[in-house]
C-alpha cells in the first residue's frame, strides 16, 4: 500500500492491493455510496476528519510517549464509540503494546502525568497485550464489534479482530445481556480451572478465619469463593461471565448449557450466590454505626462456610483436569 499527497489540491491518493480495493468497493456499493464517500465516512467514524484528526493524533502521540517503541496499536471502544455515552462517560482507549513490555502500574502512572481528553471527555486507557493463539475474551469481542482503530503498527491487531468477527459470524461467539450486563458465550474454556482451583484454596483460608472467630470475614471470603467457583463453571461451558459479583442471572439464563448432572443443584447454587452477594459489602464495611464483627455471628459463618463448600464440591468435578495445568 502506498500514499501520494498533492499539497495544492489537498487530495490524497491511496493505492491498496486489488483484493482490498474490491472489498471496499463492495462495501461502498452495499451502503449505496461512492467508494470515496464510503472511505471518508469510515475514516471519520474512527476519529479522523471533521476536526477530530488532531485529537486522534494527540491520543496516539500520548500512547507512544508512554509505551515508546513497544506501541503496537491504539483502539477506541466502549459506550462512546457505540453512541451510548452519557455526559459523564469516559472515552475508553485500548493501548496495545508489545508482549515484551510488562503490563505494570508504572504505565498508568506515566499516563496520569499528562492525561488527555477526546471531545471534552477524559480518555481512560487500558494497556494490554495482543492475545496469543487466537484466545478471545469478552473485551476483545466488544472491540472486534465496535472498536475504532486509530493506529496500528502492523496487521496483527486487524487479523486478530477479523478472526473474532468470523467467529461471531459463524455463531460460535454470541453476545448476550442479563439484567443489563453484557457477556459473551464461547466454546473456549480459558481460566475455568484457575478459577475453581483458587476457590478450593479459599476454602482453606475460610477455615483459618473460622478458627480465629472472625465471622464477618468468613462470610465475605465465602462469597468470593462462591463467585470464583461459579464463574469457573460458566467458563468451562464456554461462557465468558460478566464482571459482577453475582452471576446467578447467567446461571438461570444458560441453564440448558450447564452439565445435566448439575440440574438438580442449579436453583440452590443460584440462591446461595444471591444471598452471599447481598452480604458481601456489609461483611466488609458494616452498616450504619455497626462494625462487621457486630453484624455477624457464628451461626452466620456456619451457613456461609457450608454454602461455599457446597458450591465448590458440586462445581469442581465439571472442570476439565487439563485446565489445572
């Protein structure tokens, strides 16, 4: 691909491979636009043109100043790109960096030294590595659907997003919403074993807290144990759970996809998830002028611990052994 610019006419001649030209031409025809109008529209949608190119350039320059030569791509995503932003919404920017650059807090500290805005909204960066081996998560699926690529060093990002879009087109990756929370269902079982393994480790931590008589902490830790185990179960059947503490709604919505041997337990798993999630904040912060230790008794800790044991016991056999490697 090559670019030729005429300074007098302000015309830009872009030469692209014939296959890409044919693709753009087909998309323009389907949209009822000329090829030129279609391409201009696509560039403007990504933040170029109509006075926004300066903001795009500023964002890319800021990302480069923080990541240096490791910068691979800059992508806008989230509610602002979807046209769903409120006046208080931030502009979400995915900053893709080379895998050799560690994703550490220092990157965000460096960004915060000189934060920037996009059309008056604060830019909220998220530094990431491009997934390896075609791995997909809910975040990358959202970016593939409505992300606006402002900068890309090579084609790795575009190729990855194209693979995700093909997966979505074939129906192997589906976006759903439960109680206003979006999530993606997929066939991959990433993180399932890790979630359940950590939930088993937390059971041991619960015993230490119980032996010390810290009843409120037993309740809080039991909730987190249940949350991890249930999210591991959802991942094991190809569902990327939403980032909320109570996934009971997803369990109900996806009941048919869960192991049949768990059918008799689903309602109970849903009930304990909802109950302990209601106690989560109170067990940590207390209520009004009551400290957490004044709110919970040994009997409350007994019930919470038993619930955590139940969930881990029921879920663990349904996680593939290889996920624990």
